[in-house]
């Protein structure tokens, strides 16, 4: 059964039956189930990984469907959280994988809970602050992770092997300053995110199957519209790197916080008020004030001006503003403070 299901990759000699066995006992964490994350999750689940932990704070929207290959129109209509929707679809592809779906936002306080026990971490996020947090955790706990990013027709991927290769902070000591192009402002093409997610999944499979020496220690970049596809050598480790040399985990220790406003979107995330919300009760309370819809994971409410999505852990995304003050006001008006 196992033999026939995975026969094509087992037959690939450098992977082999031993690689399959080790993969089946491994755990990977995917941070962010957007375009990159859904490709990574699809490939790892189908390849027969043991445990896949999916972390995502957002819900499925129609504009995701062009590139986030796991989701369907039904998921968008139902407003399902991405982690939950991804889990359901992945189990249809391989019911033998243990899939933990966490509708949550990775931050310094929950990093141990969300990333602990991982054999590899895959980057499916859209911002540098979270990547620097993943890097701090990875270096501190000696867990390999695979960076990936895509915008427009351009993508980049790079494996980080703590204690061996340069770490992310050796290369990017600080988040880039100024306004960066985002998928919302500059667009993004599905083949690019699929390529980058595939490269990340490939390097993760090597690590999880006990084939880390085969990891390609290169920075891969590609522009699939204009042509150049390159691999450049990773720079050496920075002997002054705050993370891997001095072991100062600035982002993990919470001296720096992830931004409240969402990557280029006309929306703000409220995540500092952490306490569970009874979504059924809240739905009943909001009913007379505007259209409201709730499932067990999330509630969506529209007051005519703003759309508020509240998750069961108390976190919310307020759409229709980029003003943090306005979003906080909307939150306290309808959810409480
Ligand atoms: Zn470093």
C-alpha cells in the first residue's frame, strides 16, 4: 500500500525507501497558507510527510483563488479560515497525514507553541518582521527553515541551515526601510509563487528525509516574465550577526512587534487583545446592526462602512481602513475592549 502510493519517489534512488520512512516520521510547520504555503502543503502532504502544522491568521477570499491552489470558490463564500480550509482539502489528497490547522498569528508570545517540535519550517509569510522572528527561533532551536518570497513576476528562495549556512539575519540585518512592493500593489503571478513554493518544498523534503547534505546552499532568484533565472552563492556567515553569532534574539524576545496593518491591504489586524470570543453570542448581538455570518472558526460582520472578521481567539481583521485608531474603535464598538 505505502509502497505503491509512494513508489515513484521511492524509486528515485537518492531518496529511496529510507527517505520515505524518515519523511513519514517528520514534522514540518508552514507559516502562512497563501500562495507559497498552499503549494508547500500540497507537495509535502502528497509526498507522505508525517505531521504538517499549518499556521495562518487569515480567511479565504475570492482574490486568493488565482494562485492559492488549495482553495475553492466554496471556501471563499463560506469565509473559511485558510488553515482550516487547507486542512480539509489536504486530507482529501492524503488522509494519512496528521494535519494541525492553527488559525493564529505567529508572534513572540506563541512562537514556542506554534513552532516547537518542528523538523523544518517553511516560510509562507508576506513580511520581514515575521521572517526575522522565524529566523530567531530557528537559530535558537537549531531548526532549518526555508525562506521564500514572490511579488509581480519575481521570486526568491533560500534555505537556512543554522550553525552551517548564513542565517537570514546575516543577510538581512533589518527589515527593509520604506514602502515595499506587495502582492496587492504590484500584483503577483501564480506560476511564480508555484515555482518558489516548489523549490521550498524540495529543500524541505531533503531535510526531512535525512538528506540535508543534498540541500542546495544557493540563493535562487527568478523573473518569469523577463527571463533571468539565477542561482548565486550564499554569502558566508557574518561573524557579527546579532542572531547566529551574538545570539541576541531581538525579534523572538518581543522587543520588536509585527505590524498591525496588513501587507498593503485596506485592512488592519487587531491582535493585541487576546481572549476567546463566543462567536455564536457575538453573532446574536450583532444581528440587528448589519449582515453577520458566523461559523465555528470566524464571524464576519458589515456595518455599512467596515467589514469586521473576528476569530475565536479574539483576533480581528477590520477591512475598509488602514488607520489603526479607526480599526481599534470599530473593534471596541462591536466586539468589546
Ligand atoms: Zn546570522
